[in-house]
C-alpha cells in the first residue's frame, strides 16, 4: 500500500452504511487509501474529540443560494464560491447549484458560470440543477409564472450545455413537455426529476419509461394521492427504483409524512435536500426574489402571501431533524445526506462512502449533529475559517 500522508482518527466512523468503532481513516492527497484500527507509525494524525463522528461529506442536490447569494442573481465564480462556502459550514462537501425558473438567457449564463466555477476549482461544486422553466402553472409555488416556458426546439441542447464539465439535473413537469423530451435530455447526459407538476400520474408514468429517475421535494408543489389517481406523490412512493428528495426542515413536510416516506422509500431512495436560499450562512432577515420580498422567520422563508419560498437550513440541520423527528436512525439520516444522493447522481463510485479509493470528502460531527470540521479532497476547513 502507498504510504499515507495523513490520518483522521475517531471513536466512531460512519462509512456510509454502518458505524465502525475506533478507526483511523488514512489519506493520501485527495483520496482515502485505507480505514484501519491503528495508524502506521510516523503518520500525522488528526484525532477527533471523544464522542465525535466522522462521516462522508453531505451531498445536496438542491441549493438555490447561500451566503447572501442567489444563483439566479449571481452566477459568477465568486458568487458560487460564496454559496458553496456557506453550505460547507453545514457539512455539505458536494452540491448542485440550483437555478429556479428563469429565462433562457439566464439559464445559459448560469450554466457557463457553473462551468467556469468548476474549472476554477470552487470546492464542492458538482454541477447545476435547473428547476424549471418547464413547470405546471398550477403547481408553481414561489416560482415566477411570467418566466414559465414551453419546451421547444433547442431546449434540450440548452439545458444540457454543461456537458461532461459537471452534473446536470433537470426538474420539469412531465405534462408540460412533449413525448420524447425526457428521453432526449437523458440521452444528452442529464438526470431528470418530476417536480412542480399537477399530473394525475399518467404523464409521470410515461416519462419513467423515458428515463426519469427522481422526484423533486416530495410532497411539495406536486399533485397528491387521490382515491383513484396516484398523483405525483403516489407514483413517487410506489415506484421502488425512483429517488425522491425531501426537505426535512419542520415546515415543508410534516413529521408523520417524513416517517411515511422513509418507510415506503427507504433510506437508499429517499434523499435529504436543503432547497436553501441566500439566508443560509447570512445574517439577513430576508431577500428579494423577482421583485418579491421573501421574509425569514428562523429557518422558514415565505413570500408576503405566506407561500413557502425555499428553506434556510443546512444539510446538518436536515440530518438532525430527520433523525430526531422524522423517524430515521442517525445512520439512515447520514446515508440520506451522502450515499443516497451520490447514488442518484451516479457518483457513488467516488463519493458518499469512507472507503479506499473514495474522495476524502468528510465531515466531523459533534453533539447534536453540529459540524466541527469538513474536508474536501483531503483539505480541511473548520467553521469560522471563512471562504
């Protein structure tokens, strides 16, 4: 074995699936090379405090903003750096910057901004999530209805312009796109989720056959289960192979519904997302979204009419809520924040586990799932270190 250049030792290590006691994770460069009970002699060792947990870094597939920045308003390298840095303090070591419904020129700029930020090495940025503009006006949520669009010629190429430079995730309403649109997006390398949909279930079942693999923020902004029509929620819960993101912030989804979703989907298909907005990592009491004032009350964000407007939580807070009130064990909640999203994004060959050959993307957790340190590619950052 190639000698390690550093080790991180903890009383408890969650390897992505199970807890291990008294282990040392051996690192060389950006990679984990071994997990052992005893570090080799002469190797520099970071020892976590008693009771701390070392876990795979969290992966968030839905981050609209953070650090006072909204992707729709600022897709620059520096803006994306601030977003990623704000979420890293909550244990997120990998994220998809998320653009909510906007114009095609803004979509193009956001994609190129994400590409530039990845090229510049912004830590933790994995790609882009395009949430809209091909959504149902009946389930628009806080999105701007004036920016909704019909899927047309050239849109598949536009949405997948990031190409191999990063991950592309597209959320759309299946009933709002023509047959073959999802298949085209998937063929071009995108992952596709159903969201902001009013469909009774028929269109969703059709696009499952075209390659749809997930559902965006389960229960929210989608058709519900009826006595005869399953709606988006029913299809998401019944379709065993489909992934579903869920916002465990105490506002978007009730605790009983969290427990139901976990029981039906399991921790290997239900993944935590923050749906975070600019106030994460920022002291402001709100922000402006397309000319509408969004108010913050704790971690709850609403428009003036009371419509939920994303969330103001970190992934660590989502893990805490899911394991405290959502019916999950701590191990299940940690998997829902790391290995499950890694599987959904096709990155589970290098992210989401603490195992030889995997990237050294790690989070150290103290009491109450508090984040004390993170590593991305073996490089540490502690809360308070800044960007």
